[in-house]
């Protein structure tokens, strides 16, 4: 099940729709939101002055249908946004923060094409743009050596994973042949191994690994009802959201049985951890709305729901600094 992004005016021009990370919103929701964004000018980007040079960790939330990324401080109760990035964003669907605190955004549309944008911490304008020739980029992960990996869904849902070597804008296909039906998320561990979750041609959920330096994907054999987000904690455990079971499972390295299971109150999609791996943020989808809920990790105790704009429908979360 996917979140389907269809802007009515674009649909007639392109004769094709595009799918992105996570679930399909209820009927009429995507059209109403897309129409609103077409007729109203985007809100200007803004950020609290002190955040530009802060050493405190931040949390980024991609609100896809409002064409924005909302910024929060990680610590504190009753958190309100401290910034909002809207410049050059059109349907942002994937986020990642690298070791230098740069925010990378997978931008689904940019004048009928997609791209990947880089924003330095505290900046509201991108300082790097990587064009994506395959029309729809749904997720992004940046390795320690500067290589950029992205999920592409192509014109008609032909899913693949591509790699941009450091300082290059031409991609190489490193796609997983096992997940041609759908790729929902990518993430890497401290050793540079790449992991992908998605659906096999038979419709089953699967998490695969591409070991660093290898060209062959391997099935981790992790049981998965329906694939969602991926993340790693500081101990190297793989954190997997299972949409089909409304849970988040924590898998120690090379294990097929979770050491912990965290229950969500709705469908749990994208996930992100703080650097110390003591708190977990989850994109939870419930009917017309999505919320970002904070939990203790690994206890799974609910802490709070972040304040978000009305009718917010987030599709990705990221924390800074992300773990390497």
C-alpha cells in the first residue's frame, strides 16, 4: 500500500501518476491538498536565528503535501517548530542528515522532474542540487564517503536504487532485483552496508542487504508483513517498522528474531533515532492525518506528539547528527 501523490493539473499534463514512500491517503485527500498548493503561494522559509549555529540536535519532518520540511529541537516537551524550509520543495518524500549536519531532501517533483537537494544546517536555501533523470525520487541516504543513494520509482513504478559517487551527478544503478515491486526505505549501518525494505514480485515484505563493496543483494530473512521505514541505533541494531502489524521491531545484527517490539497506535511508517539511541520518533498514519510521535527507546513508552500544522501528512523524519 502506497501514498499516492496526484496533483490534478499535473495529471492531465503528464498522463501518469507517481507513488512515493508509505500509504495511500483516503479518497479525495490528495486532490484537495494538491489543489490547495497549486492555487496558494508557498509560505516563505524561516528559521529561528539561534538555530543557525546551534550545537543542539534537530529533528526534521517532511510534510509532503504542504511542500515543506518542519524543524524541531529534539529535546523538551510540547515542542513547537523552530523553522520551516519551503524553498524549491515540491512533494519532499525522503530526508537524511549527514555527518556534517547537512539535510538532504528527496524532492519528488521539480518542474515535472525530481531532484535531491542539500541544505546546510540553518540554511533555507539549498547549496547543492542533484537532478534525477528517472522522474521520481522517493528516498535518500548518504554514506560516510559521500556517496548518495536514492530510491527511484520511474514513470510507472519501476523501482530501483541508484548511487551517485562522491561529487558526481550521474548515477549508477545498484537496484535490488528482489524488490522490483516496491522499495519503501533505504538506510545504511556504520560499516557502509546498505539495507532496503520493500515488496517482492509475489507481494511479500522483505529487507535486503547490499554489503559494502559487494554487487549482490542478500535477503536478511527478517519476517515482514508490510515494509515501512528503516534505521540503525548506536549498537548496530536494525530498527524496522512493519506497517502490516502496526509495530516497530528491533533486530540485533544477523538475527531474524527481534529483541524488542514497540507497538504503535496507528500504522507506523518512517522512523528516526536520536544520536544516543534513547528516543525514537515515528511517523504514524491514522485516516486523514499523520502524526510524529516520540517514544522512549527501547522501552517503547509514549512521550509526546509533536505540534504540526493542521492536516499535516508527514512522510519522512530525520535527526541530526545521524549516526555513523
